[in-house]
C-alpha cells in the first residue's frame, strides 16, 4: 500500500468515526508548555535584574510614606549582613532574652543609637527582620558571627558610629548588602569553631583517684580484654615526678592517702562554687593578719560579756577542750592539702606534651569527620531522631604553644551544623579517651544506639571562628552582590581575638584552674558506673531518657534509691554549668537554635 493511499484511508476513517479517532495533540501541548516555561524564566531573570538595578538607583531616595510614625523623615532600609565579633564573658548568651544582658541586646541598641534602625522599629528587632547565623550559648565567644536585618545604611560612617555605641568587647567588622530573601542562618553552608585547651588536660588520672582505681579493677575483672589500655610511660613518669616533689616537701604516701578524700571533696566544692559564682578560696586561706584581727575582735567581745552571757560562755568553755583537741589534726590536714595542691598545680602548668600523645589526640579528633549520629553528644535526642545526624568537614589540632607558662592546644572544628553542647562533648570525649588510654574506637561506638553520659567540657575555651557562605557567595556573585567573608577583616579579627578573647581565657584558667577542676571531679567521682565506658567493661546498653525541665515523681523516686540516673544528675550538677537553661531550652523547643 502506498503512502498516499494510506493517508487517504486514514482521512476516510477519521471522517467515518468522527472525533474519536482524531490525532492526539500532546506534542503540540508539550511544545507550548516548553515555550511558556522558557519565557517565564526569561521574565524572572529580567525581573530580578530590574529589581537589583532599581535597588541600586533607589539608594538615598525615600520610599513609601515620606515620614515615620515618629515624625522623622523616612529613609530607605536595605537588607544587609552585619559581620560581628564579641567576647561572651559577662553576657547571658547571644539571643535577646529580657531582662538578661545579651550580645544582641547591646548590638541592636547600638543600631538604634547610630540611626541605622528607625525609632519606630527600635522596640522590637523582629520589625527589622533580625536574624543571627549562630546562636551561641552563655559565656561562648565569637571572633566572627553574622546577623542579617534591614538597616538604614546611607551614612558612609555608619559602621564607625555603630562601633562608637558598642562596648569594646563587641565589634562590628563590616556591613554587606544582600538580596531581599537573604537569611543568614538558613543560607549558612557551614561553621568553624575553635576550642582552646591546656595540654595537661590530656594527662592520665591521678593514680590514687577513683577513676584510676576503677580502670585497674575493670582490667582485673576482664582478663580476656588483654592489654586494654594503651601504655602511657610519659603519664606514669609525670605522676612519679610529682610524688618525688611531694616527698621532698615532706609529704609521705600515708599523707597522700589521708588527704585524698579531702582533695576530692574540695574539688567538688570548688566546681559547685564556680558554677554558682561564689569565690573558690576556702575559709582557711585567710591571711594571718585577718585571722589575728578576728581573734582580737572575739577576745574583745568576750571581755564585754556579763551576767547570763558570762555563765553561758563558761559552760561552752567547759566543752571547748574536746573540740580544741580536734583542731590540730584538722589544721595539719589543711596544711597538707594546700601543699599537695600547690605542687600538683605547678607540675601541671610545667607539663609539655610529647609528639606521641599529640598524634593520638589528632587521630582521635579525625574520627568525627564525615556523617555520624551524634545523639550522645547533645541533650534531648534519641538515636532514632533524624536531626541527630550531623556532618563534620574537618577537625585539626594545632602545634602546642605556651601562654603564661601553660601549654595550650587549639582545636578547629569545621562542620555543616552543630547541636547544643555538641562541640564541648566532642572535646570532652576525646580528652577522656586519651587520658584513660582506652581504644580510640570507643568514640566510634558512641555513635551507636546505646546511651552514655558524656560531660560537657568547660565553655571557657569555646569560640565561634566564623560562619561560611561559599554556596551563597558563588550563586549571588553573578548578580553583582559582594560575598560574605571575613577575609578582608582578618587583621582586625586576630587583634580582637588576642586582646578580648584569648587573653580572658588564659587569665581565667590561670586564676581559677577551670580545666583541672573539670577533670579532677570526673576522676574523683565514686558513684555508680557512669564512666565505665572508659574502662575494659566498655559501653553497655542503657535505656534512653530525655531530660525535661520538670522533675517527675519517677526522678524523685530514683533519687531516693540512688539509681544511675540520679548519679548522672549529680555529675551533671557538678560539671555542667547550664543545666537549668538546658531544661528551659528543651521545654520551649529552642534547643535546636543553640550551638556549641
């Protein structure tokens, strides 16, 4: 059959059957759809370019109503990214939280005072679309952070004017124009944190401590584990040298045993006082002059007593010899305690890390790289919670450096995102694994389902280095927008870090022995086997239970029975410095916004 006849037959068939056999129009419809989509894309591109051009042309021009509600002339507001740095000491975190003193509170007040925010919007940051890239916790510093909002930036000296209204420990590095849809938190591709820690924090526990004894007992109970702990000749030599110095100072082995309980109790007391903000010096450290004055005052008061008071004093004096007999022993132990602490603190500060231990630390931190389930490294997360999955890009440990006779290490952690306390728990886990000599794969096991208690390392050493916007900068660069980067402010940022952040960290550690207090309490904890995962016993499966803000009757019952969870709360009370805020964050659902 020829093509012509075939076409004729098809036409005849179409005429006979009517519309039912009509050729389909899908091809033509798809063609029209493609043309429409192409045209839409062209229109969108033209509109975006026009908006950018209009925004540039509108600089300095008034928009909408000519006056604000306050009667002041209305000035144009632009969506911007503000690059800032701050020292978190003395502040109750980053986010506005009335009536507490916060970084954002002082920052927004400076915007208003400098005229970058109108009086109409001065009472609420939300009116200016205020957002932060990373919400740092109480006491955490930031060499670089970003906030985005709408500002009046027509004044060329606006950055200087804002800084003039800020305290020295908060700085505005610069202001960068963004597109209207920019949200600094959502468009942040990753974040870089730094953690500073003295190298002595990686020394093994004191041989007389509860943790050291627990490790020895676990090894004896599990002979099949073989040589569980890594050999640590440097750590053993360190404590042997400390004992030699103590012996030269007249402290015997028997004295060490007698004072061990006092040392442990004092460590716990110091940690609790540090948490509550009380001075750490015990009563017995008063100067001799002060004690002498107090004694004279008491003698004067005694001479002034008459009548019934004198009779009462006589009765008390009769009981005094029994009490006085105890004083020499107590005073002797107190002198021993001070002598031991002074010698041990000096030895820790003089410690210099060896290459083998440094490489162990670097290897341990690299275990975190890649995607893992970090449910054990935060609060309020179960193993099955999808948000517990986080991706770490890189973790590096610097060469050691010495400040004020103490050796320090700088740890850089670069990750896509972080959960509440995640970095501090990551640092603590590495330190505990290295100190106890248990296998490094204990860190890998912490990514699995069994729940373990990882304490938070001190917030003192943590700072946000900077948020990173690589993807945003690449995408928006084609439209003429400047990228968000701290590179051009590098010299200013480094100078600020050394003056307002590093110096405060070093000074506070030298004064308060923060890191020693943290690890000393863990070493001396004699409760239930919360830290047995650091021994040959390993990680055992324990039921997961989220912390809540309110104490339940179940928890109260556990406190009566002295269960694991109660002991865990005791540990948290001593070494965690924001438990109350953690509970409130969980209750309000804001824990997701907190980092570090």
